[in-house]
C-alpha cells in the first residue's frame, strides 16, 4: 500500500538523520554553506561556458576542450548541491 505524502514527510522528519541535523548547532549551517558554495560553482561554471559561447572570454581555447574541462566541475558541484539540499530538506 502506498504511503501518502504527509506520512512520508512525518517519517522523514522523525528519522535519526533529521534529528541529528536539527539538534546540532553546527551541522545545518555547515550544510547550508556548502550548498550555497555548490550553487555558486554551478552558476559560475555555466557562466564561463556562456561567456565563451558569446565570444567574450577564453577565445584562444577551443570550446570542446574548455567545455569538457569545466563540465566535470559543473556536474560535481550539482551533485554536491543536490546532496546538501536533500539533507537540509530532511
């Protein structure tokens, strides 16, 4: 039988991980700081690619090389942001 959304959210809120995050003085602010840094890295790397596509930055490098180098950082920062966002949601 499917659990309704309210029951799922209540069980998530009552979990040990959620309690640990909620009761810690430093854990939630640390998660939030890492989350914001991850978001800044995601938007920053996307901005670098956009500026290259517009011809305003790094025109001496090929787009393929630049995109392959930067996209790794974008996806890593996105994964970090999703992880910390999920933990904060908990």
